[in-house]
């Protein structure tokens, strides 16, 4: 077995000698410190961590910042967006329903009051025998008609009973009566409208209507 030959490096310069001595001192000190800590049982300190501190910007620097610098957002909570109301659909009219047109207002027609062209008083009687009238009609005792000596046919005459205030309008379609003191001979229905047929004759007031 070959033996090892240690080669001792010689430093000829003074700088090399000083460096070698400094290394030896550091090794000695380091060994002593490590031995002390191991003896006391304290864990070896880990690598130091530098704590970063926030950088404070001076007021003068902040005021001299460019206007284009971004502005920090407001810390106040933003209002919630109001949901838009839902559109409501109007129900269309059903085609099955019957559509009725609204009635149009009808203009009221007012009949002007007839004009009185003649008037007077006389006795009035009635007749009810079936016969042919002077204008060619068949006499109807239930119709509102009357006989007069001279008035034109179809002339309207209002006959009023002064005793009770009842009146009736008759149409002239015959001639008569031919008895003194009487000017009208009414149908049975017209006479019954103003007086009792038991009387047979009453004094009336007549008005010829134009």
C-alpha cells in the first residue's frame, strides 16, 4: 500500500501569509460559537428575513403628481342596480266574443203644437150605425172620427168637454149633423172619450187645427 505524501503549500509573499492567518482565526471563532450554542441547547438562528415596510409618499410628492395619475376608487359600496320592470302583455280581445256597436244617440224630434185656425162652441152628439161615410169610407164607430157640415175632409178638430176638461182630436170624414144647435156628430168611441154615452148630447168647445 502506497503511503500518502502531503504536499505543504508554501506562501512566499507576506499577503499570502496574512490571508492564511485570517482564515484560521475565522475558523476558530466559528467553532467556538457553534460549540457554545450546542451546549446551551438553543436552536441555531435561521437566515434573517428583511421585513418590507410600506413606502410613505410625502405630501408634497403626492400633490405634485401628474393629473393623469389614476384616482383610487371610492370605498363606499356602489348602489345595487334596480331591475327593470317586466313588460306586461295586454290580453287581446277574444274573437269569439260578440262585438256590439255602441248605440248612437238619436235626436229627439219635437212635434210642433198644431195651429188653431178656428174655434167655437156648439152641441155635439154621436152615432154608431154602420154605413158609408160621405168621403167613401166605411164608418167605424171605434175610430176617432166625426161629421161636420162644411169643414174639408181629413181636417183635424180638437173637441173639449168644459164640464170635465177632457178632450179628443177627431178627423172629419162625414157630413152632419142636420139638427139645429149641433155642429158635430162624433163616433161612439170619440164621444165616450169626453163624456158618458148615456147623455146622448153635450155642449163642447171645438178648435180647428191647421
